[in-house]
C-alpha cells in the first residue's frame, strides 16, 4: 500500500500554517494528552509535536508550563455539572456540589492532582461559588462562616477523592484486601482483638459509600454549629 505523501514529508513541511493555532486548541490537546497518557506526558515539546507546530508557537498562547497547567485545571472545572435552583436549602446545595466535584475528579483522574496543586478556579466555578454562598447566607450563615463551611466541604472532597483515585479498580481492591489479610495474619489476635473483629470491613476504605458517610456527618456538624448560634468572626 502506497504511503500518504504527508506521512513521508519532512517534519517542517508538516507543520500547521501560521496563525492556525489558538489557546483553546492548545488546552484541548493538552487535556487529551493528559487523559490518555497521564499528566507527566504533558510537556511543551510533546505538545508541539502533537499540534505539529514549533515549541515557540505555543508560547504565543500560553505564558509557561505553569500557566498551561492552570488553564488545564480551569478547563476541568468548566461546565460544572451542578443543578442550581433558587430556594435550595444550603445542606443539599453543598452535598450536590461535593458529589459533582467528586464525579468530575473521577472522570478526569489524571488531572485531579491539578485541583490540589493549582488554583481551583474557573468562570463556571465562580458562578457555583456565588450560588452556594447565596444558599448559605439565606439559610442563616454569616458570610465569613459560609466561606469557611464551603472550604471545609471542598477540602474534604478534594482530599478524599485524591486518596480514592487509583484505589477503586477491581484489581486494586483485591490487592488491597489481600494485603490486609496478610497483615492481620501477622498480628496476634490476643493483642489486636478489635482489628481482627473488624477484618471484614476495615479494607473498605475509599469509595462512594464511605464518601457519602463522611460528607453527611460533616454537613450535620456544620448544621449543629449553625443551630448553636454561629457569630460573625473578624
């Protein structure tokens, strides 16, 4: 089968025409590369290769590798999947936000680290944040404490899911349970009776059920604080 002349052309000849690149194209290509091969694969030379352009062409659209990573973090958070209805009580609003953030992170596992190490911000998330603060202040929260409660739920979600990613595949789950069986076998039951008694559920760890359990108790604790009469700080 004859080769396509494009395949045998020198690399320079295969480069895209001047002015045909955009920031949106750079970010989209970086997202695809990260999802397919992991965040470590995203480098400026590799991205230039994927986009068939020179490395310096990329710097006409992103300031640096760090700037590109911030743009990737923002892209993950755009079109945030959260139903925002007026009159939603603050607890269900925060619960939905947390569940949506968890789903988005699990869908973009290779990029979840960015939401921990870079600014967790986008135009879409700004709208979500404003809506959540509205739900909370209408529910009786002073604004300062509403922000603190939001950050508590956000950090719980980020930390949990970062731990959860990579631990929920069937292969890893079985390896995890096997590790616990071997570990408990080395612990004398007389000295560790509670660990042995809990051997059936100690390995469960990360997962949707544990996530929901912890989130519910976090929100219940916030509700108890509000009911006790939270006062504005500062």
